[in-house]
């Protein structure tokens, strides 16, 4: 299941060059422009303007870009950009709020319950409540400042990140990204459907699965193409009927088991909002069909938690190795088990200084020690 796009990360050199250079194909217009540059030397004024442009503050650039940045579709099962009935989110169509309190170690987006209610980790006024009463830490940022704080922290920690951040603006934690209302139940069901199959097959199975619950036409005024089943509906359907959508026996059992936990209240949008990162992994990996890696990707791309660092991801391992100067190609050929590129302990030590914003490098515009696959 490909959750992220491909990119290459080379080992850092002593030169102050970007750690990642995305591959781009030069167009004819670009080549022509380059040829012209060789013939006509730029004037001193142009040189000065170019230098001034390069010296612009990165955090300022991020602030200016926030109003025009739109969510980039990432090829993963948690991507909310799809307009089909399988979408896991409800896009925010009005200008996004900039003052909603958020905290890196809790869910930063509003979550939809299976019945349509929208919940946030910090309702109005809750930011002033004592952590001993709320069970969660005090918020340290708002939806308007979270990305800026992360960018400032990462650049201050390692200035080599600045050029990468400039080249790859991040929409995931922008005010627009944080305004999306995510349906976590739907997201998890769709992630199970997508396991070990191609994207096209997953979409086909998902659509057939949804159609199982929309055979009577409109129900309660809901357009059937937009109606995703609630947990109680899935629990009432037997395994053999679920399998007619193209699900394997195990996937049908996984989805029914997940639905039962939501229907019984063992899992809920409220719990996913307030649980610590550790509690989240513990609760969700107890569900058959959800491993630690799947839960970490869910926490990153659906719940948009800021401090997810997936050491079990091969891309993360390769990136960490490259960042520390190791020859990734030699390590790949050599083999050596689950952590053949870099020991987990060493990876955690390397990433510790970037906390509490370790999710950032997993996104394509922050591939510091992450190879985006």
C-alpha cells in the first residue's frame, strides 16, 4: 500500500546544498532561457535583486503562502482530496479559523463522529482549563501559528532544512489543512480495504462496499452516493454479504471487528481527539487488521498529529541512514533484517531534536531524514 510519493535522498555533503533535490524535467523554454543566460551576463542590478530574493526569511514565505496553498493530493488511503463517496473528510469551504487552540501531541483537526457531529480537542474556553481536569496538555499554538512554530523550530534546530522548506510548502498543517473535518471511522475502514491491493482495486472494492448499504435509494434525504455506513449498520451485516463487495474473509472480519468497537464505544472520535500518542497506538493496534505502521500513518495523515516518527517505515530508515552519511545502496544490497539501514535506537536519537514536530519530515516538503516513497 503506497502511502507516499517517491523521491530520492542523497547523503549530505559538506556543501551547503539542499539535502533533497526533486527531479524536474527541463522544458524547451527553460533550456532556451538557460542558453540566453550564457550569452548575456546579468547586470549588477539583477544580481543584487537575485541575492536579496534568496535572503528572504523562510517563515515569512510560509506565512505569505498560507492563503493560496491548497492541499496537495498525496497517494495514500488517508488522502481526503477525493470527491467520491469514499472521501474521509468534509472540506472547509469558508476562510479557515486561525485562532482555534491546538497542541502537537493531540489531534489537530476536527473529527466527525459516524453520525455527523464535529468535535475538536479544545472547545472554546477549554484552553484555560487545568490539564489535570481535561486529561490533555495545554495547547501551545493555534491553527494560525502551528505551522510557523514548526518551521521556526526545525530551521533553528538544523539550518540545512531552510532550502527544503522553501521548495516544498506544506499544506498538511496549514490553516486550510487543519480546518478539514476528518471522519476517522471511515478513514480506518478505507485503510483496511486498501491493504495489499492496488489503488484501482481498492477504489472498486470501496465503492461496492458502500453500495451494499445504499440499495434502497435515498434514505432520510441522504444521497446514497455520499452515504457511508455507520458502525451499527456494518455490524448487522453478515460476513458473507460483506464479502460480495470483493473483500477477503479476513478483511470482512477486520472491518466488522472495527465497527463493533466503534458501536460499543470502545473507540470513538472523542477518544481519538484526546488520547496521547502512546494511548492511540495501544488502542488501535488492539484492533485486528491495524498494525503499528498503519496506525502511525493514520495519526500523521488523518489525525494530523505533529510528532509521529515511524521507525518501522523503510523510507524513514533509508532517509535516516542517508542523512548520517551512509551509503543506502550498499546497505540495501547487504540486507540485515528489519532495521538493516539504521538501528532503531540511533534513529530515535537522531530525530529527538526535532520533537515535537517530527511528523513534518514525513511529508514530501520536509524530506530531511525521510525518503518519500
